[in-house]
C-alpha cells in the first residue's frame, strides 16, 4: 500500500532518514550551520533549511549562535545543535558494596550523579528501594524528576537469565535473586528499564568511546571485583543461552585445584588463579614488602601499579611476570576458541599494571596460543561500567526520540 509511514521510499520515511542523519552529525560534530549540514548530508540548501525547521519545531535541535570570523561582510551563519533537553537517560552500576547512578541528557553529557552505599550482607533495605533511592539521588542532582527519564539501564554482575528472569552467576549480590524482582522494579520505575551484565557494558563503552572503536570482533578481559570477559562478535555482544557468555572466572585452568559447585562457590579456577584477590597473596609469597590491607581490588591495583613503576627490581619483577603468566593461562583458552583480532585489558587489576604488564601478558600469550591478537589497555578508565550503561540507555533513547517518521 503506497503512502504508508512504514513503506520504504515514501516521503515521510525519506525525511525521517535525513532527519536522523542530520541529528547524528550534530551529535558527532557539535553545532553546524545549515550550509555545513547540507554538504555533509548531500541535501540542497532549501531541503536542509526545511529539515532544520522541522527538527527545531519538534524540539530536537535549537539555534545556538552564529559563526565567528566569517570572511566578508554580513552576519555569520546560524548554528544549530541537538537540544540537550529533548530527552534524558539514566544508568545504574550495581555491586555488593554500592549502587552508582547517573543521568545524561540526549547529547551524552552527564548532568547528575549519586552513589548509595549498600550493606555487605542481606539488605535491610529492599533492593527496589535501593534502586529507586540511588536513581532519585541522581535525578535530583540533575534538577529533574523521575518522569523526565526516557530509559534506564541497570548494570549488575552476572546476568538475568532470559528464560527464567532470575539473576545468575552473581550469588554475591544480596537481595537480587528473587524471581519477582524484575516485575517489582518495572512497577517502581517510571520508564522502560533494561538489564545488562556489567562487563558487557564495559565492552560497549570501549567499542563506542575507547580502545575498541571501529572493531566488530574483540574480547574484553575485565579484572576488578571479579574476573570476567565480554565477547563482541560481528559487532554484537554475544550473551549466550542463559546470559552467561564471558563468565571466565569459572574456567578450569592449570595451576589451581578444580573448583566444584562453582555457582555455590561463586568462583572457579581462573578466578582463583588470576582474580584480584590472588594478587596480595602472590605478592606476599614473592616477598613484596608493605602489602597494604583493604578491599582486594584496591590492594591489587596498588601493588601492580608499584610493580609497574619498578619492573626491573625484585620482587616487583617477579610479581609482574608471575601474574602475567597467570592471566595468559586463562586468556589462551579464549583466544584459541575465538581467534579475536583484539583483546582489551580493563579493570583496575589490569590497567594498574600498565604497559609493563600488558607486554608481559602478550609475550606469554604468544607462547600459549597459536593466534596473535593485538593486546591493548582500556581507553575508558573512569567508571567504565556506568559509562557503558549510559551509552546503552542513550542509544535506545536516541533510536526512539530521533525517529521522526512517527511524528505528525
């Protein structure tokens, strides 16, 4: 049937495609003039003018000033930018110790943050209230209300099994395993809410903003509170049948006893061999002095940062070499099966070791696996889980808000 909004090639669909192209260009380049938008999109000046007028009337773009330093007489050209207030998205990063929340406007600028400490054991405050309290803190900091949000993404360890709706692979996250939790959260939150594994979202952040930009196939190895991986194949996250793809901490590896009933133990061979909790113990065994106390992820990062600053000194050299061998032992299994072009090392227990640790892992991996992926350190270092969750929420928000084909 000709003339329907969903028929490819109709004027409404073509206008919507041009609108989206222009909006994406404004997000990428910042304020642009009508002439510049016309050149970048291939549209004529009249068509570009109509497009901008249409987007301005819809509240998606706004005039932001004029060009300066323009040669010749006359005023500068009017500049246009995406209207930041067109929509807002939120993200939450959940771990056993705290919930970190953030709100961003549609341009990607973070406008509100909040961090809520959470109990280490069974929570006295219900999970739904923890989530809404953290979200409300970020919304308030942004000067908004919950109703201003278009979409929320919640990042957790493990993954919600799409077949049962229950959280798996994260028994250490108290209160999050109720079979009715997703329904309770949906009833409490005012906007659509998505749930994603935290390491998968780190990979998304690296793909959009960091070391894996323009890469459709890569592996991200994460080591912070837990050891995990994200697999990006053909440009898409591979989640597996139950959402457990990449839970490499459970991987049996040489060098540790077999861990049985791994779900109950919430650990496995690779986690015991190379997780952040293994670094302080290894440092003491090798004679490293002044091993600090504290959360093991922070202690591991401090020890590896110190060792990377003194890679030629014993026992710091031994710590880097031994730990690199442990990391490469598990990574070799991933590389042998997937044969990725790129491996991104992320999480403080990897990035703190810097280039010295990266080089040692690469050398060890070259001897343990036949393929030769490029190893790089993560490019997104500040709150990468939260940043990835925001990127996910923003992508879905833009797909909906920027779709002008459904507008009158």
